[in-house]
């Protein structure tokens, strides 16, 4: 049997699958677009749709997660138009699944919405089993709660940033307000120089 030499030619182009792991999500959250697993030439835009603005005033975060949300088409359209609210929303873990309760998404078009549409129904979060176990453990501990911080887009996906938080007392809130006022004052003085 005679073996022929291999042909020398251009290397084959191998397409790498898209990877959206924790490393890319972390870069997206902080606004860095590095070449860390995303296909070269794709731009993954991140835009905040709805946020819980008083979250950091009322709570001190311990750990945060990025989670997908199970939504209908009209809910996605409403969120992309910045309709909705996270005030009073929280995350509960029931039956091995996590749900956002109390999040309000009004209908995109009132005339075309289904008759039985409830703007505050619970929405399932798409998390790994490990993350759900961590959330269930935190939910069972006294003094900890789980809240959604924001709903944002990651490319064409709609995701939620949720956090395990501990409530702040009045003294902590006053202290935070004093620090914030002091920072504003120093920035104002530095700007006028």
C-alpha cells in the first residue's frame, strides 16, 4: 500500500460556536466588549430596559445573578418600549424553579391584548440548578431576600439581574445619603475650579 503525501494548502476555516458563559456576561454587565468567546465581528449591545432605582437605597447586595426571563412576545415589546416596573417585585423559589413575583408589565397594545392578560402574573426565571439551589438556600435564611435589580437586553435576549440582598436600617440609609451628598458637593467644587 502506497501512502500519498498530504496536500499543502490553505487551512480549513473552522467555525467556533457562540459561547455565552459567565465570562462574557460579566464583560457585558460592565460594558467591556472583549474577544472572550464571542464571534469576531459581532457586537453584543446591552441596554437597560427597566430598573429598580431604590434598590441600593433600601438594600445592601450580597450576590447577584444574570437570569433569562420567560416572556410572551407582547411583554418583550412592552419592555423594549421601557414600559414596566420592578417596584415591590421579588424572587421566590418554588418546586425547583425561580419566579419573579410583583413585576408589572402592562400590555403593549391595550386593544390587542388577550382578555385574560394579567400585568402582574409571576414570570419564570431561567437559571441553572446550582443557582436555584443557592437562591433557595438564601431565601430560607432570616434577613435575606431576593430582588430583581434590572431587566436588560444582552444582544437579542432579554435578561434580568437579580440579587440576594439584606435590608438596610434607617441609620445605614442616612449614612449612605450623607456619603452621596458629600460626593456631589466635592464633584461640584471640582467642576467649578
